[in-house]
C-alpha cells in the first residue's frame, strides 16, 4: 500500500462508525442556535446551500449566504425551512454577492455583516471552492491550476482575515474551513486541488495557533464525497468510487459543529463521515497525542 493510500485508509477508519447520510445525533432539529449567526460562502448550490437550510432548521437567528450567483430563491427557502422545522422566530437572512478571490468583495461583505449584526459573527463557514478538470502538471492549464489556489486558498485567507475580528467579538468564535480527504492523498492529475486543500488544512492550524488565546477555534473539514456540480469535474472513474455520500451529511454536521465551541478540536482535521459522538468520546486522547494534525513523521 502506498503512503497516500495508507493515509486515506487511516483517516477513513479513525472512527469505527461512519456514515454516508445524516443521522439522529447531529439532527439540526435537536440543536438550539437561537441568538447565533452564521456566514456561509459558496452558498448558491451543493453543500453550501444545504448547510444554510440546516442552520435554519437548527434555529439560527442570523443566516448570511454569499456567492457569485443569484441567491434570491435560497432566502425564501431558508425562512421556509425554519418554519417547517417548528422554529417560532423567523431568521434574519442576508444574501450577499461575493467573490472570495476579491479583497474588495470580501471586505465589503464583512462590513455589511458587521453593520447588520452589531459588529460580530458567531460562525464562519469557508465553503466556496473550485475544482477544474484534472490533468498532469505538464498538460494543465496554468490559468485553471492557479485559479484553484485563488479560490481554495486565497479565498479562505481573505475571509479569515476580514471576519476574524467579527468572530472574536462573538460567543462561539468558530471558523470552519472546507478541506478534503484529498489533502492527504496524492492522486495523479489532481495536483492543484489536492495540494490546495492541504494548504487549507495547514491554514486552520495557523489560525488556531495565532488566535487560540483569544478564544477562536478553527478546524478544517472533509465534507464527504458529494456529487455536486464542482465534483463532477473529477474523472468518471474517481466519481464512481468516491462520490457516495448525501449532501445532508456535511450540512447537518456543519450545523452541529457550529452549535458550541469545541477548543479541543482547534487546528485539527475532521471527516464528516465519522460518527461525531464517537469522535467526542476520544477528545482526551486526541488532545493528549495531538492527533488529526498535519505533520511529517520519520517513524516506521
């Protein structure tokens, strides 16, 4: 077995119980996010869109969605999801035109949210991502290869840069970065996407190291294998192998993760396919052994 395959297998089996769809323990209907606000980037489709609906079902008071494309229908869906879930108070929903690669656009979003929500934000979900057709390095489009870094890395940097001050003014102080199990893999032709997701996971460690003493928690997250529009740019044989999960799994997990501060996970990598109850049961071991971080090892 290659090192890449061994790493992927180790992450897959770290928690014995895994899921491909949502489950009772993380159900948003069991959560109470009243009084809490969340900003989700890349919210127009896929995991981002479903996550906004999960936060509505969980009773979040403020739900901000950002994307380059139209979000008008999502605003209505968010309010309807809260109502259908039995939430008595309609959430305040703000939709923003957002390009995470533009510093001006991200700064404007932060200013708008600060004005609307009293200078603070509880949860930031850096969900916007980019994946181009895979190609060997010598055959890759320079533009699209670097565009992957512009969205996946620069976008996370800019959103963290401008929203950390708002997060620090809140109670939950949670910054979640969407990474991928690809961060620990080396799949030929996937150099742009997988290396950018590795960089995202390392950014989570830096945010944790720099702001933990102020109460901020940050972690990177594998959202499972979801057949989104973005994921269909992968080769067909890879899609058939890895795109086996339902979008409700990452969406509900993200709502569960935002329900409370979890400093013991600060800077760590989380797989949404893991059973979250079992993950919590191992928190002492995870902290003591400093597990789920990215390190070079020379041990056999």
